[in-house]
C-alpha cells in the first residue's frame, strides 16, 4: 500500500500557474478526491501523480521514494480515463490483457490476472465481446479492470463516471469504492461533481485556481465549510449577511435580516464586532408551531410565507420570505411527511440551532 506526498507542487504554463504550491498527503489505502470547477488544476495535479506531466517546482513521493522524475510506466499506477480508451477491434479480454502483453508477462500469469480482474468487476461472462457490444457502464468496468490487472498500488481516476446516466453513475459509485477497498488500493479520483465526492470519498481536497481551499472528510467539509466558496460548492446553502452584536458564553450573537441568530461555529480570530457572512444549510431549519408556543421565543426563530415550492419526491424545497428586507428570503428543505404539508402562500415558522449557523472565514 502506498502513501502519496506532494511537497509544494507547482505546474506553470507560461505565466499561468495551473497548480500553485500544493502540499498534501494522501494516506495508504485512502480513496481521495480532487474536487473543483473546470480549470481549477485538479486534472493537471492528477497527471503529475501519474507521471504524464513533470512539475515546474516541488517534489512528489510514493512512500519514501522520490518519484518526481520517474517515468509513468515505472510508478506502479493504474489509470482510468474519462473516455474509457478501449481498443474497438479487441475483445474485452484482449483490452484488459494488453498492458500485460506490453510488459511481456508470461501467458499463464497473464491469463490468471486477466481472469481475476474481470471477476473483480463482474465482467467475466462478457470477456469475448467487443467494446461496441457493451453498455456504457460495462465499458467503464472494463476500463477499471484494465487498470487493476497491472496490480497497481495506486489507481488514478479522471472523471470516470461523467459519461454515464444518473442511475448508472449511482450504482458505479459504490462499485468503484468496493473494488478500491477490496484490493487495498490508494485511489486518487478527479471530479467536478460534489455529490460524487461526498458519497464516495474518505477525504476531499477542494481546489480553486490551482490551490487547495479546504481539505477534510465529506462530513466535516459539508458541515463546517471554512469559506463562502466551499459552502456554495458543496451543496446548497443560505448565505446570510450578519453583524456581530455580542457574545453569550462561547456563542456569538448576530443580527440579520432574518432576525437575531446565534452561532457556536466560529472561525479563529473572529473580531468582537463587525460584519460577517453565515452559511446555513436548507435542511438545518426545523419547522415549529408558533401558535402553540408559550413564553419567550428563542433566538434563531424566524417566521414567513412560502413564496415558492419545488417538490422533489421524498424532499420538498421551499423558498420562505421572512420580511421585506434584502436577504430575508431563505431556502428550506423539508423531508419525509413534512414535504407534503406546505403550500405556496402558507405561513410557516422555523428554528435553527447555533451549531448549524456557520460563520465563514471570508
């Protein structure tokens, strides 16, 4: 099993830094995602790990071995491309075994490894078919088998599911993760699809302009984004302008167009006063019945009228207008039975907990 370490990796194209000083360690056996919008540098970084591109600066290590200038065919990596890159005139078996033929592996060993790889991706029964006789999902499995057959310690995946339909993508996500874990592979996976990353990754690095904006587990990054960019890229969120008006214990008290809020999710070096932006996920709002409440209404309570409703099956997304001020509309996600209750024009009320009000660092 292989640990990958990147020390200040830089890739320049003229005056442009496609990758700009990446320091990152990918642990042995980890399925690690490089996530970000088009042009952020994620594929360039993957190609440097593969050995297809040489860095302009920095060093790359597999375990303790410096592989910065090592040829791609000596790195013990397997690559799965977005386009599958299967030979149309070859059978599935021939496509999978081609890399072993180039390496002059003995016939008996070649056949054993090809059979093992095809069984791992559940394609043994279709070994004699040509690529044009396969579905998109089956072609993707063949491409994955071809990467596995060389028995790599690292598998590199460049947007491998982008050509598949939504239902097939969903089934292939769990299949790819299972195969990587079953074979003890260190996986580096490039995608721009945040749902793909959140559902599959052990950890994620979110990139923008060639730099890492935040790195962590899917749950940690989704639940505790550090910046506006991270909060918006990883799912839906409400960005709420707020002013700091004091503290209550470890909580920060905020004034917003939605009413008073409090936050227990505070960045380092937060000033005692000033303007900030908060991230609140749509599912963080909990419906309440204000008419039935007695006593003082707690901070974090807001009331308004449903101005738009989008039914999504088991979920329903509401836009709720909580006042006339700019920034007084929120998106709320109702789940299960609650998704069938609200209608446009209804008066509604919600509460949000301090731990779900995330004060962003920028």
